[in-house]
């Protein structure tokens, strides 16, 4: 899911070694939600050393690792999760995730392929890519990172710092300078930490493939462009996979509301209001659907709460005329009756997991990059990007609108794949933006093409 906030609410919603002994108290070995044993000190030390080494390069200071957990997923697939304080601000903290096959506890299998993924706006790594584990509504194997791990890929990801801001925060001075520059800096730190830990635990010091979905893809474009201006030894990305997103719109295709959105958010930023809480609308609609599905919706009467939540996901419009998060089914009156490819409860519970706040400056940077009326630096070096690139789009999401951005890159190895499951002209009902990760058939239509590309590159 991504940032769709500037048209009426329903339309807008459519629009993650060294010594023996015991670890510090912050390191836990978790099974399910219960702490059962402490992480070996050698493991905790390796995590801390990797983070500090990376932070010296990126920020000029060390970083602190906390809340290290090992969470078994299924068979020999496990998930590691930990936080890294990367700066002095109250929320200068990223949360790292790793999903990988193990040879034995805390000893990951050696893998040739490694993938770093960045989430969409308002949904962190877990809500974006592991909703089956957080909701328990689908098999534990039905998640892209688990699928990749079972096929020999070491999957890493992270939550950008603002994803972790609690709902009870009411003042946002720490968001004043939180735009694309900070997003890219935090993401580079995450990539560096992942590479350092792969070197320590798997013996691989190479660069990683980078997948960004939605807003994460736009951050990814900025990241790979800025890496072209760095010496080779400081570059982290060997291949780029933007998923269902446009860094730039093709001339003539920009939605009418984008430049107005850029001006609006610039005014908000200039006024000193640095935090945006409009994503709470999604969790509000989802909570109503979960707790009182048949009650009349206060958001979209006379629909009931479940229908309103489905309309948030399946209603078309926003980034493209047919953009939607999940493909829906409708009756003759246009009332949503269900979802075409995704289990409704999975989508609604995922919607309930969105983060409550976003930095206003990220909207300013995002919309100005699209609008092109204000000169921004984020697209200056796209033509210098030479890494192999795979664009994966959803016909009912950004789809074809995301292809133009790839033509601005300098890479001679660009693959385009648009997932299309309905005839031309039916994009408003075709597979949607979030369906790529949570649909029942996502492994076949979206994850397998990514895996095949990784194995060839």
C-alpha cells in the first residue's frame, strides 16, 4: 500500500561469532511470541560489530543494536529481527529483518543470492511482506521472504525509522528534516549492516540485489542514482527491482492532483507541521471492519464496515485511473462483494497494521519529484545507473505507468514484467498493487518471476 491521501477518502485509499557465553539482556531467542533462551554472546557481538562498522562509514559514529530476536518460521526457515539506533534523535532507529534458511540455530545456510527489500509507505516490512505471520490467516509458507528463503535466497529488509513512531506521539519536531535524503541514508545503513552480517555469518561480502515496493521503489531509485556518485567500494546494490511504482511519470501522464499535492505539503512543511497522520484513516476503517463488519459504515454509508474496507482496497483511482490495492468483485450496483485474488480478512488485517504517522517532508520530496515544477536533486543521476534492473508491475496498480522510469536509467539490462490476469481494458478489476504480495496466486505470478531473475543475475 502507498500514499493516497489527497482525493476524497475512499478514492484516496485506492489512490528488518566472537566469544562464548551469555548475551546482553537485550538479546533474546524467541519462539513465537515467547522468549525462551538468550542469544549466544558471539552472535550478539557479531550483530553489534556489523552495525557499528557500517555506521562509522555512513554516519561517522557507532550504532547500538537492541532487541535481537530469532523467530522460527517453518521447517528450517527462521527470521531474525533487531533494532539499530542510527542517530541521536528519539526515533533515529531502524528495525532490521532477515529471513533465511539455517544449518543449525544461529548458523545461516550459505547462499549465493541475497535480496534486500524496502517496504511501501505506511506499511513496514512485516505488514508489507509477512502479513501471514502477523495475522495467522494464511499458511506460514505464504509470504515472499519465506518463498525466497526456501529457494536459496537470503532475504533482508528494514523498517524506516518513522514506521516505529508510536500512535500516542503528538509532536513531531524530529520530522523536520526527514525527507528522501534521510530515507536513503537509513536504507544505505541497512544495506551495509546486512552485507556486514552476511560476511560474518555466511562468508559472502558481495553486493546485494535491492527490491523496493511502491514508495520503497521510489527511495530505491534515489539510492541507486546516488550510488553512481560514490566510489565503487561504497556501493551496495548489484541489481535493482522496482515494484509497481513510478519514479517519474511519462510526459502527459501525470495525474492532475500531483502538483497541487506538492504545493499543499510544502505549505504544511513551511508552517512547522512536520508530521502527517492521515494513514490512521486506514487502521480506523480496518478496525471497524474487524470489530463490527455488518454495522453501517460512518465513512461510506450506506455500505457496511466490511464493504467500506473492501472499497478502500478495490476502489479504482489515484495514481492512475485504474489504480487499486487489491482486485475486487462487485455487484450490479457497484457494491463490493469480495476480493478476486486475496482473502478479504488478510487484506483487512493488513490494513489495520499501517503505521500512524509519516514525515511531511517525504511527501514534499515525492510529489516534487513527480511534478517537475520544482527542481529537486533526486532524479539528477538516473542516467548514470548501470545495474541490471527488473520492473515488476501489477496491471491494476501502477502497471504500465511504471515503465517510463526504467527508460531514464543508463542500464542496458532492463527487464519489464507486468502481471496481467484479465483482458486489456479491464485493468480496474485486474491484479492490484498489494495483491503482488498477499494474493493466493502471488507465488506463481509475482514471486517466481522475481526469483527467476535473481538466479539469472
